[in-house]
C-alpha cells in the first residue's frame, strides 16, 4: 500500500465510543432492528438505516437503497456486521500507518460523527483531513460534496511521492 484513502471512517465503533447508557442502548437497538426487520418485505426497518446513510436523498432513493440492502445482505449478516462494526477499535493500528493518508468525511453526517474523523487524523501521522459539506455518509453524485470529494481524491492520488 503506497497511499490510503479513508471515507466516512472511524477509529472506534458505536459501542466502543459510547459514553452513556443511552448510547449503548441505541447501538444495541440498531443491531436488534436489523435482526428483527431487515429481511422483511416491508422496508420500514431498512429505511431507518437508509435515513442515516443518505438523509438528504429523495424518498425514491431511500426505497431503492432499502431494497438493495435487503437483496444483498441477509438479516443475520446485517446484524452480525453491525455488531462487529460497533465493537471496532483501530486506534492502535491507526497510529502505525506510515503511508500518505487522506481522510474524507462529511462534516454533518448522521451515521459516523465528524469527531471520529478528527480522531483518525490525530492518530495517523501526517494524514490530511478534508471535511465535506454534506449530511450523507454515502455521498451522492448530485450533491456539491461529490465534486469536492472527486477533486480531493484526484489531487491526492496524483501527488508526487517525492
């Protein structure tokens, strides 16, 4: 690996960064929501997740994304993924990264707090953090942040390694 790009990443999963009982209950609730409702034909449960990944998307995109989630990830896998992601802690590993690293993160996103991007940037020596003006965890091509994302990515990947 000669360069690393992290988009919407975090150092600590939802349970690892939980500071209150309410934070822990919310993390557990999301896992339980996936277990109970992910695979249902009714997209209500998956829309909960969709609303945090792309809050500024149209209802049609929410529905399409909710259906994509159902078709591509069985409920048991979704719950297992959410549980695993909630427990992730890469703080030690992040401090060992030595390659040029670009961290891109939506400033107002709902899924992963921007503070986690700041934490990663502090852990990865020499990294560059670029805040993007968006609330979406998954950037959309029709939002201004998408162009900024592409510009930053192109510039980073074309930098001379000197």
